[in-house]
C-alpha cells in the first residue's frame, strides 16, 4: 500500500499591505548574494500540535489561514524584497550583465494550503526523517536563479490529522539563515500583535546592501547567459536523522575539548563540531592518509570593521574549514580537532573577509551544488542561536523543526536549538546509508546522544 501523500488544496499570492517608495526600487545584490544563484532555496519549518477544538470546527482552521495571510501581508511591508522576483539587466554596449530583485513587477509571495492524512507521531516517531517531509515545502529542487519566475518566498501550511506544519522556503540569493529567521520571527511578532494596521516591529530589517569600497550597487558579472553559471544536481540516496544533545552532554564535550588543550577558549559549537567531524570520519572508514575537512558556515556581520548591523537583511556568510588527514584527526583526539576549528574561526577577521571579496571580484564565482558533494568532509550549517521555537501562531510552542530537500548532501549537518531550551541542541545529520549505520554503532558518538 502506498503511503499517504500531501494534497494541495489552494494557493494565493500575498503582496505587502502597503508600499513605500523604497519598496518600488530595484534591490541590487552584493557579492555574498550573487554567489548563491545556483544553489537551492532555504527550506525550514515548524511542526505544531493541532489545538483543542480545531478537530471539531472547520472554521477554526480557515480562520487561522486568513490570519496567517493577513499577518504575512503586514510583515512583507518590512520585508518587501521577499514579495519580488529576480530580474536580469543585460546590454551589449557597454557589456553589462547583472541580476537584481524587482520589487515592483511581481504577483507577490506564494501561500499554499495543503493537507496530509498522517499524524504528528507519523512524522516524529520514525528513526529517520520520513521523505514526505520534503513535500511540506515549495520550490522542491529549485535553484535560486529560478526566482526569475518562481516566488522568492513561499509559505505552505499543511494540515495533519493532529498537527499543523508551517513550512517556509526563501530564495537564498535574498536571505541567509540569519535573515530567514529574522523574517520568521517578525511574522510571528506581527501575528501575535493581532493588529493588522500596526506596522511597527521590534527589529526592522536593514535593506541597504554592503558593497566593497568603490564598487556597486550594480556589480557587472562576466556572463552573457545563465547557462554559464547555473547547474542542477540531485543528491545521492541518503538517510537523514535528528540526534538530540542535552545541555549536560554538550557541557561534557566542551569540558573535554578544553581540558585536552589546557584552555578555556574552545566554544560549545567548536567542540561539538569537532566531535561530529571525528565520529563521521571514523564511520566512513578512511585510510589514515585520506584528507578530510570540517566546514563551518560563518556569519560575517560581526567580523566586518565596522561591523554590519545584526538586522542587515541579505546574505553575509561564508564557509571556513579546517583540514587534516583522517589518521591525524583520530589519533590526536577531540581537543586537538576542536582547537583547529577554534583557530579557523578566530582567524576569520575583517582582513580575511575583504580578501575573499577581492578574490570574488576577480573570479565572480558562483557556488555550484556539486562542490558540496564531498564525501571526505562535513559541513556544519544553520545555528542553535537562531530563535526557532519562539515563533508561535496561536498554536502554542512548536514540537519540532524540520527542513526540506534543499542543500543536502552526504556530510551535511544542520544545528537547531533543543526544544527544552538552554544550550541543548538537535543535529540533523545527512549521510549515505552505510555511513549512517556505522555512525549509529560508533561508541564515542552514541555515548553523547
């Protein structure tokens, strides 16, 4: 018998409730935005319990949907680029090719209503994340360049037997993880305010993009057609599991890493990343001379001089990495690996960021998905510092965070806050099946989850 599938019921497009002069102008993109043109959208969402009374009152769900649409329209007044579309500006003489956000000529953000005849338990009880979760999101397998014709933001509300999933997909050219959750938090804030004419929010986004001195706002790309910088790749067959790390377990991992290095400087995230790096490397069974790396997505906002505001809306991230042979990584222990990551992070200064920007201006490289399909490394993404469980839409606190198909590959690890708060964390780990089986049998790993 085939498992139930998501049924799509309706769709609509949502525009900002009010427009401003700023929201009618083109939004030109910074280097960190343009390099995302060929990777996937960001797909993250929250699973909520179905409140008492919803099961007996069909109008309750309809009322919720309307409140979500109304509050989204107000939120888009502040986050107006999300209601736009990408557009290409091209001319022959002098040569010009650039991509920007057209906020004036768009039907708006997409809003989808869907249903699924499964329970919350059907989603959360299986050992692996069930594949049907990928259907909770729009833009499946879309790359960001598709934002020329696809929405830059889609909200999909999927009704389960006893739960509601609110899935959000945002074009990664428009926003990074910090900006993704900034929008989500603001939408929740507007919803809870219950006053659709109240246009104030606690953290207004800053839409003025950063450009290197003497450049911008139009950055000319050395292309004549998007085929020259876009590509599509499917991920290999993988297993995806969510592992919970309690505050106590994380404290032990951090203490061990610092003790082995006779320091107090190694952070919880650095120690945990090193722990996962070592355990996955051992699970992969590499020969001692095999090079392996741990890559970290890192926020540049605070590393700039002067720093960019926390509410800078757009992309302001890079990846940094530490590299070692498998033999050296496993022989030298947790503390040594954590110290390599610590050094990598603290050395990522304003000087390093500007050198990267200078390099980009010479090459104008665009990230390709195939670059991430490296089975000798792991990639730590997302952040437990993002406020995920603080988002409520009249449904109480979410039960879990889940993500879609986007930007997943063997060795991708996404970090989420634990539901109980504090410094607990949930790690969503993607590995090829035989590597995941080996990880599940790794004593050092299982002792910590």
